[in-house]
């Protein structure tokens, strides 16, 4: 029995295809907003924690776009009734691509978050140092 001939499986296929398109559209819109925010930060010379978080956000939304595209591609192959061998190979290669992309993004996010923590710690140490200097200066002024 062919997969397309079963009404339940056809409905699931249509649902998955629709959700894949919806995911690509919404994630692409969010990715565009995050990219424009990042571009603004670069042009304005803004560095630090906010810019690091913008890079993380861009990776997250780009991963969602890729995931949606993989769902669309595999569902279109099934809908077009491509040979099983093609669907299997293309599906597995795309799935490996998604796994590699998500793994690389997770590692890069870990490094970025570590950098954020270091910046926060450095800012806190500078604030404590400034507060100590202020107390010393106030003590010098008092009789």
C-alpha cells in the first residue's frame, strides 16, 4: 500500500508540510529582525553582552529556518512519490546536516555565553572598584 493512498498518512503529510512552511515563514521573519538588529549594533559600534546575544539569536532562528526547510524538502519528496531509495538517502543526509548544524550552534552558543559571563564579571569588578574609589575619595574629604 502506497503512503499517499492512506488518507490518515496523507493528512499527516499535509499537516507536516503546512507546519514546515509556517516554521520557515515565521523563523525567516524573526531571523530578518535579528539580522537587522545585529547590523544596527555593528554600525553603531555597540559591543558587549547585547551584541553577543544578538549573534546567539541569529543562530537560533537560522537553525529553525533550516529545520523547516528540511521538513519541507522531505515532505515534498514524499508528496511527489519519489523513489524510496532517494527519499531515504536525501532524508538521512538532510537529517545529518541538521544535527551537525545544531551541534555546531550549541558549541558556539556555549562559547558565546562563556564570553558573556566574563564580560559581566569584568563589569561587576569595575563597578566594585569604582565604588571603592568613591568611598576613599569621600573619606579624604571628611575632617
